[in-house]
C-alpha cells in the first residue's frame, strides 16, 4: 500500500477510545481496512478528513494524546508542508569500474 483514503472516522476530536477501538476505516486500491487503536487515549486532532482525498503512507492523519486535558493543546495545530515525509530521490548508481588490462607474465 502506498496511498489510501479515509472512508469514515468512527471517533471524533475530543473523543476517548480504548485499545481495540476502530478509529477510522481506510480504503486502499485493494481493500477497506480498519485502523485500530493500540492503546487507550483521546483523539486530539483529526488532520485528514474522510473523503476522496488520497493520503500517502507516512502522512499523519490524526494526533492522539493520553489524557483528555491535553487535547486542547492541539486545537489549532496545522501540519507544515515540511513535516510530511517526502520520498527521497534514488541515489545515482555509479557505473561499474572497468578493470585495467594487465600484461601476462613472460614465459620462463
């Protein structure tokens, strides 16, 4: 999977969740999969709305915090363009070294 879309958010900003809750449904070119919480927490900020906009793997889709009291700190958070990972260009491979010819030893 290289990209997908958020089909549906099952939790909203400020809502608490427990490990095992399905936070959202992610659609890929092959399937719709559930994004399951691994720990307890709170959705502090949803960064990617549900809809047709394609999201690349590695891009943040939400911010979670452990305590509800900490969620307000991210109310106005905006992802900066430089914060999203960008694929690094492939390194140019140098051509293989051509071996220098070596003279055969003279017969004895």
